[in-house]
C-alpha cells in the first residue's frame, strides 16, 4: 500500500508538465525485476502498476490515460544505463526508479539530458539529489540521515562493545556504512573493524574468523539482505 501511495504521488507530479494533452503518457518503472534483488523489483513494479491503474480509473492525467513500460536493470549500473536509453527511445516522460543508488545515479544523467523526470522510492545515497540535476527526486530517507541515527544509537547503547562495520562495497551499502561510522566516531566510539565484501560472495568464513579474533560482539551491516543472510548464518 505504501509503495502504491508513493508511486501515485509521484505520478500526479506529472500534471505540472502537462500543459497540453498527450495521446498517451508513457511512464517507465525501472529496477531489479530479475536477479538477487528481484523481490524489491517486484514491489516497485506492483506498486507502480497499482498507481497507474488508480490514476487511469480516476480519468488519467488531463484526461489522457497513462501507459506503463517496465525496465529490468538487474541492479547493474551498465544495464541501468541501457534501460535509461531504451526509455528515451520509447518516449518515456517519467521514470519511477531505479532501486539501487549505484544504478539510479548514472541513469539519472541520461534522463536529465533527455528531459525525463525521475523519482526513486529507494535510492538513498545523497549524491542522487546533490548534483544539481533538475530532474531527480526521492520519496525515501538518505544515507546521511539513516547513518546519523544508527551511529548515535550504537554509540549510546553499545559504547563498550567491540563493533564491526561491514558493507557490500556498493554505492548504497558503503555509503550507509560510512555515514554510520562517521556519526559513531563523532560520538566517541571507534569500531574495531571496517570491512567490505563483494556482491555475490558465498563464503564469509574468513571474515567471521577475523571478527572472532577481534572479539566483535556487534556487527553493523551496510548492504542488502542476500550477503547479510549468509554472514548471519
């Protein structure tokens, strides 16, 4: 429901761009429809589909119906640029997406150059909206906001613990880990480990052994669920 509401709010923003009626308004939704993050892509797609259905049922935008096209970026920046270029060729006016910060940022430059509005419900890296582009908006919090809260919490509740900050080396994961580390350090607490792992890795025994040797009792993870689940297991 929340995804549908956010997508609906984003779509209605297009009214500002609709001074005259179009035959059809083509909207793109882009994210990891397949791949390890497909569960998130499915939420993004279904929420946007519901928003489009609701808007069309209410008469569309300026009396014109909204049509939806889907782009699968599989959470890969290069594929995200390919999706963006296809949207340009198809005549898309507005994009809901992308999911990953590392995909949203390069794709947004393609959209900016071609007059396409982009609103992400998930990309949290501050640089998505801090580069001065006219077309980038988000409906979610930022890494610096999340990190400041997480870092302060760790410093207050676990100041005597041995903390490891681990991330997945992505724009999102490392960005969130860095912001959390910065806030925690500013509050006077220093981590005993700061490590990055690779997306797609399956064996984290070396990392676990290193954390055991360091006496780590708290892990702060910057990244998505796939690698986190394997580390926990």
